[in-house]
C-alpha cells in the first residue's frame, strides 16, 4: 500500500563476481551446475530517510523460516521461486543489505532471477516498506511518546512480506503460540512441501509451497499437516486459505481494499480478528491494522483493559500498524 505520492528511484547494474556465500569448491561438477549463481544483478532501491534498518532486520530475524530465509552479517537472504510471464518457474537467491549513505537498500539477485526481476523488486519493496513516508507516520504517532519516551521512533518501518500465502499461513500457525514455536511449524511445512531451490548458499534451500501445492495433497489435509505438529483446526484453515487464494476469492494485491478482505478472511474457518488483522498488516501492508488482544500489545500497555487499549489506539489512526510495531519493539 502506497504511503506517499513521490515516486522513488531505483538503480540497476549487472556484475560478475566470485560467489560470497558458503561455496562448495570441492566438486567441479557442482561448480558448473551453480555457475549462474556467480553472476548477479545488483539493484538499489531508494527510500525516504530515516530508515531503522536494524529494527526491521531484528524483527525479520526472529521470524525467519530456516531453509527460506537467513540473516547474517547485517544482510537478509532468501531463496526464491517465482513463475514468470513465460509461464516457467525461475528460482535463485536474493540478498538485501543497507546502503545508509545512499539512502537505499541494495538487492543482490542471482542472474537466474532476471526473467522475474520486476516481481522480485516489488516484493522486496513490500517486505521492507520502502514506500513509507516516515515523517507522516512520525507526525501521527509522536503522541505515543507521552506513554513512554522514545516509544515512537522516526524511521520505523512496517515489516511486510515477500509471499502473501506464506505470511497468511504463518499468521495461522502463530495463533496463541510463541513466535519461536510458529517458526518451527513453518519450517516443517517448508521441509515437507516447499519448492527446492539450488542457491549454493547454506541455509537457503526452499521456497514456501504455493497454494496449489497444498491443494494437490490427497486425502484429508490433517493427515498431511498433523504429523508436522499442526492441529486439525489450523490444518483446515490453511487449506481454506489455499483454496481462497488459488480461486482468487481473496485478494492480497496492491489494489486490495483491506477492510473488505478482512471480512472475507473472517468468513473462513479458524480465522478470527487477530489473524485477519495480522494478515492485513503484513500481507496487505495496511497501515491501520490493530491487534488489541495480542499478548505483546497487552503487555506493552499494562495495566489497561482491552477496551481501554482500543480507545487509546483510536488516537493513533491511521497508523495503528506502525503503533503496533512500536509496542512490540518496546518489549525488547
């Protein structure tokens, strides 16, 4: 979702470089097979300063799914598999780092992803909230500092997502359990049903399964997801989400109307207000989602009651998603 009117610039160049990941040099055949990974596209995506890079990276790090994502040396890495306009699947890796002097994020992408590079860059913009106007957010939330000095930090971003189905599934898995436990369940889904991706980088081996992959599973969905530790109700919710997305009954795209999509989500089995609002916040980049029953929100605003929290948060409109991130960040 666009938070401003001024278009941001991007810069692109192609480089050939020695691979800087954990590289297997002992096998010549393996080196030839990964030869394309040695050529990469670098693309700088500008943002409106300031940008709290360390904060968003810490948020993503705590939730990174092993196999799909990794955060090392102040850089975000991800395995990618996307279908291009040619109808073919293109897979590879990306790494995102901060260019503070240039006021931009640098996106390194394997050359194998060139046919889907526009998709990749659009998803990175969404994930790192690069269209945000931090001054507008700060003006709307500066009042939070009356609760605690430094609660609102200029430049805080709203973590989005790279894959909307992945984010929706993670929201379901995160119902009433810890972030760490949800991450463990998500990693099991990826290991069992994810799309293998050859990256040559340790820890980046799969992309999240597409909705169609979940729908292709024979028999009851709980017979597939149950052995991974996912309870029956959540397994059925994941199946319902997969079907709704595959049949375009729900839209998480840039033109979606979050309030309308939330109502559709609430009609699905096993999705309540917390899950719907979280999906709207991260998959749809809605700046005004709010989770008054969230454990972290309630802890940050102790001893207020849920009713008092809702009344307080009304003063943070239309930036309540950013306010939620502020509250979560205050607990660390």
